[in-house]
C-alpha cells in the first residue's frame, strides 16, 4: 500500500475510536503533558504506538504548527517552495518508515485534528491545511540540514567519583519560537507485539511533531546523541533511507549496555539501512557495564558508504575522555575544528588542576564548544540515570543558561 493511502486509512481508523470516547479521554490513555520545574514534560505511556502518537498530537498540536512555520521562516536556504517541491516528496518517497513510526505519526496527526479541527490545522507559511505526510517531512528536516553539535564523555580519574559524564550541545539554526517549544520526553517501554520488537523506555529532549530523537538516554543508562558529518544526499534515485533520528531512537529502544558491547550492538543497527546524511552517533553508558571503556562514536557516511565497513566505531582511549564535533576521526583523517580543540583544552585544564568533572564542570566545558545556534545543552549521568537540561531562552544560549537536573524516575512519576 502506498504511503499516502496507508496514512489516510490509518488516520480514519484512529479517528473512528473517538465515537466511543472523547478526544481528551483518548489522549489521557496515551500519555500526559505536565510541567516540572519550568519545563514541559510529555509522558507517553499508552499500550501501542498509535495511542502515544494521538496523545502527542492532541497535547502539542499548536506547538507542532508553530515550530513548522518557524522552521520554514528561519532555516537558511529554505522556505515554503523548497519544502513543498523537495523535502516533502523526498521524505514520502525515499525513506523507509517502520510500522511503529507509521502508526505513531498517524496517531499524531489524528490527535492534532481532534484538538484543532480541520479549519485550524493549518500552516500559515504553507498557506494550506496540514496533511498526514507533512509529519514525515518534519521528521526528515535533520536529514536535510543536520544539526551542528558538539559533546564529550569523561569518566574514571577525570570525573567525580569516577562516574561517567556525557555532555552535549545541540546546535541548529532554527527560529526562537521553535527553540522555546522544545519539550522533555519520557517514553515508556513497550512489550513485543505481534511480531514487532519490544521497545525500552527512554528520556530526552525534542520538538513537538517529532517521533525522531536527537538527544536521549534509555532506562539502562545508554546515552545516544546525534552529530552530523559529511555527504548529505538530497536527490538521486537512492531510496530506503532511515530517518537518522528514528535510527537513534531505535538504538535507545533496543540496546542494553549490560548485555555486551553497546558500540557493536548499535553499529549493527546503524548498518541495516542507508542514511541520507553522514553521521556521528555519540554513545555513553554506565562505567560498570562490562570491561569496554564506556563511550564510543559510530561514524558512517550517507548511502554510498565509501566502501569498506558500513559503520566504524571510534573508542575512548586511555585518556578516559572522548570529544565529538562534526568531523570524522576514523572514517577519514580529522578535519580542523576549533570546537574540538577547545573542548579538549578545557578538559585538559580541569585535569591539570586536579578538578574532578561533575555536572557544573561539564557545563563549563560545553561552553567551549558552543555555537550561536545552540538550542539545548544536556549533561547525562548514565550511572545514576540523571539528565541536566538547559535550553536557549531569548538571548541566553543554552550552555550559559541555568541547568535543571531530572532523574529518569522523576520524569516518569505521576504527580
């Protein structure tokens, strides 16, 4: 069944449930939106992907539309024409979407429609009603542009109590309203269902309308954050791409760092389908999970893969630190990168002063790698299942904004 026909049928089926219960009741069955210490937290706890998508769309419908319009106005060399003529058909025709992603996006559209009605479900910039396949396009924006991010992992002799610290800046040139619309996500586990794989629980920070994820940690302490690299492919006959934000989410939902080498397990998943953009997936996990140093970077090109291994793994060395910006170190010789150098210098300065790295020190290191396009800054503590969050608000960039620490348990707890 073609994607468009499948989407229409799925939305009709999803909306038909509203005859038996109100939209608000259906949304509550899929999750809830709560406020915790200045942040919106979207908890998705429904028993299937469709119900979770409905809750997402119902609670955040206005923010989805606002974020799309802000992206169309603010992203460089982009706009309504590029979106309609290139990105939208590209996402519908060239990408592979697994059953859970399709169900979640169909539910998301149905939730938005139930919340706003057909007259208000409209993009100002596109000057038309939003359609189901627009949500697929939204979930491919990072495959078209790529966020320009930076981060690091440290542990052992460098950190407080020897525990793992994973710092992350997400940089993306998107408008201020879209930046302010970011939410904390807490997505519960799903069991194996009629041939569909089980999904682990995870937390992260993302945007309304996305089933893709770019920064997150699962309930076993595996952290994965996306950094883009070379070889963006916008055209050509190639197809079957996986949206890399969906791939990152599936890694978090699949890999248990206590069950073997998380780098190898994640690389195996990343090699299954081509991507449309070069990638650096930055992984960290609890320091007590096996004998392998608790961090790695998956380096892989766009669909041509340049021959050889589909995915290469860069490991943490005896320095007990690993720095990540937007250049390859394994697949190609490292390019010159000031942010890479500055983060390394900041880590070296702390070591020379015998200053162990905790969350405050990690945030100071991330200032060394910031860009003016910073959208969020996160510090993960995998051993303790904690995440410290700051987002850009007004003229205060996220590395400089005050951080708020949340435990995984708190983000899932009922108020």
